[in-house]
């Protein structure tokens, strides 16, 4: 394997052996290593043909990691999949598939509980606003966040926010 396309292919294969990457990520990394575009195209086509590159699989892996390990909501997971350069239709389908298998309410409650362990005083409107921004920033739906905060207020006998 002395040809540059073969070298690019091997470099791409090594990258993919370490972690799941999208086609765009592999292309970008090969370009950073200064492979010519035609060699990158040849290597990526070969990797895709062998199933080493699969944007659908990568999108699901990113979404699963965002939800299961990082505790992010659906919106944040979608942003991370989009950042990997995966086609919008593939990204949307993958995120929907992963989040159909996850209890979104439990995920939100876990993020809320984690934040409340730090001793947040929900009696202060300022703290509620901070908690709201935090949860929305983690990718949870604003309406569901408000619902969860209202439920906490009700549990603690404070009324609605």
C-alpha cells in the first residue's frame, strides 16, 4: 500500500478504530493531515463501502451518549449530532429513535435532582430562573422544564412559579 489513497484510507481506518466518526469528521481530519481531496474522496468512499463510516450509526451513538452519559435532553443531543456534520434527515431520525427508547421525564428529573443537590433555594425567583436556563441549556423542552418546576413548587407547598 504505497499509494496516497491507501495511506488516507489507513489513516481514516485508524481514526474510526478509536471512536465513531461521521463522514464529515473523517474528511476534516484527513484534510488536516494534508491529504489531497481526491485521495480523501477515494478513502472515504472505500470506508463507506466497507461500512466503517455510517452516519446513521454515528448519529445514534452521539445521541445515545448525550442522553445516557451526559444527561442531555433531545434538543442538545440534536445539536451535537448536527455539529458532527450529519445530514438533517439522518440526524433527526437517529435522535428520534434514541429518545423513543428513553424516558424523557426521568432524564429531566435526574438533571433537576442533580442540580438541586447543590442546595438551590427554589423559593427565590432568581434561582428558579437560573435552574430553568440550566435545564433548557441542557436540551430539555422549556414547557416540560416549567412543568417540572411547578411540580416541585406544588410538592413543597409554594404554589406556582
